């Protein structure tokens, strides 16, 4: 790798970010320090964020000494490692490289990507997997969103779901809720306050855990009328209209299948336009069949690993099995619907050869249409400890995984978002 490779960046005690030109920026994969290929580095996308990682020492590659170096002292005094949280539609190729101290706290529920400094600015290792701009930072005029949200909330004071989504847009910064109030693209329909899984990385409910939920879970089940009050106007008029059950601010939507079924039937009585989607853990395939009969167009099934032992250690399923999510994919496909895998990516784990083989087997058995390559928001070391991960030989690399899947399944799409399936919308 040339001397033009990005420099290591660190954060000083005040949080200021500095670069160390003598050290090359690194990435990591499941704890292995890696020198990324030059083509893996891209300018940090707009809308990304930088985090300093407490009690974690930065690691770089010494350019002259040709060795990995843990940074313990600098001219700036004590420093900590820095990570990049990539903007939506980008999949990280490497995690940040660091050495955690004995008392390092568990990191909050974000993804922690490699970051460096080049003459043109900050860089990270990632690939844009979806050209759709629906969550690009420049797509959001916060003042306009606030004006529209407050106006619509005032117009529908009795619709609890709309009021909840107003909080999501104005307080939690949810891009999907913001798009609802901008009357465009994909709109959220959170419905379920309960869940039948205990995911390590749940962003709306954490119990007896050292991590905090980043969002407030919905506390009620909206009525079909409340759901339709949000969904029908969106389906009727929004460009590339999608409405989606199963959001970060709720539990498992299939647990509210009877309510959702009534809502879907009413939506389709009012309009045939747009796409009705559900983001789900796929735990109840019989409910998926009923919802597909009612008019559900697509599902996105979440998946942290295609290996059942690791899947179960992350999700903590209650009353369902890994095979059930396969049956849910088969159910929507048998009904003529569209199926996506919401594939949570952690570099060094997702790109292990055994994981790729298991994913290929799952695709062959179920026939999904799309993989959404989503970054797993979790402390990597904490996650792998809970999984009791047994590392293999050197990972393949995520670019290799994507290329092999494309070669094996030419019709399989890659992306980040739920697509609108209605060409007229």
C-alpha cells in the first residue's frame, strides 16, 4: 500500500479529532487488524458521523517501521480511537481498529466503521449499495419537516399513530417519519408494542443490559382506522409510495396480525396504488400467508446470521424457530409477493466462508428477491462475546461475498431500502 494511504485519526481529551501522519489508518474484522485496499477507501459520505471510542486505544500501521502500532502516547497527550458511522445506503467494509482497555464500557447501539484522513478530508471503507436518495442528508429540510409535521398533527389530534410519528420525526430524527410528513417515498406504520424475540441490539427496548435503547417503543396498538389515516393518503399520492409495518420504534408486527389484516384490507379498498410492506422477524408464517391474502405486497425478514446457532444467540427467539423465517419467505413468494433479507453486516463475521455457505443455502431454499446490506448497530466485541463466536481463518472480505452471490444468483438484487413495486406510483 502506498504512502498516500489515509492517516490514522485520533481524538484528544477534549474530543478534538487529529491525524497522525506517520501512521496509516487501519480497519478491523471481528477483532483482526486489517490494512484495507486503496479502493476500499471513499470520502466520508454526507450525513455520516464520527464517534470517539472511550477507553479504546487507536491502532495504526507505522509507515516506516512496517508494523501495527497501538497508540498510547502522542504529542497531544492521551487520545482515544475514532470510528465512522456511515450515512444510510452505505455498507461498511471494515470496523474501526482499536485495542480496548480493561474498563472499556459497552458502546451504544451504532455501527463503528474504519476512518482515516486524506488530503481531501475524512475517509471510510464502505460501498454504496443503493442509489436511492430517500435518506440522504441533503434530502431533508428540517424547518420544512417541522412545519409540515406540526400542521398535520394539528389536523389529526385524535390519531395516536400520527402523533407518535410526529415525535419520531421531530424528536428521534427518524428519516422514515420525516419522509411521511414530506409526503414522499417510504412511510412507517409502527403497530406492535410487544415482541417474541430478545435481540441483543434492539433499539427500542433493552432490559438487564449494559446498553440503552436509542428510541422509545410505541406503547399502544393503533386501530385499523388510525393506521389507514396515516397510510391511505400516502399510498394515494406519494411518489414511489411504500408504507411499512415493522419499525425501530416497535416490537414484532406479526403479533398484531389481526389488526394489520383489517388495516390492509381497508387500504386496498381505498386504493390499489403503492406498496404495502412489512419488516419482520418472520416468526409466524401462517400470519404472513393471511396478510398476503389481504394485500400485503412484500416482507423484509431480519437476519443477523444464516447460521442458526448464531442467529438464535442474537435474537433470543421466543416460541419460534429459525426454520419459521424460511417458511415466511416461502409464504410471501408463494402468494406472488416480494421478499427481502434485512441482512445485518459485521465485517469479519458476515464475510466468513461458513457464513457465506449458510447464506447461499438459505437463498437456494427460499428464493428471496433482494438483500438489504444493513450495518449492524452494536459494539462488535460485546456482540461476538455474546455469540460465543469461534473465528475461522481470514475472512473473505465483503466485496468478495457480494461478488460471489451475484455470480451464483444473477437475479438477486442488492440494496438498502424497501423498493416500491408499483411502476405506476
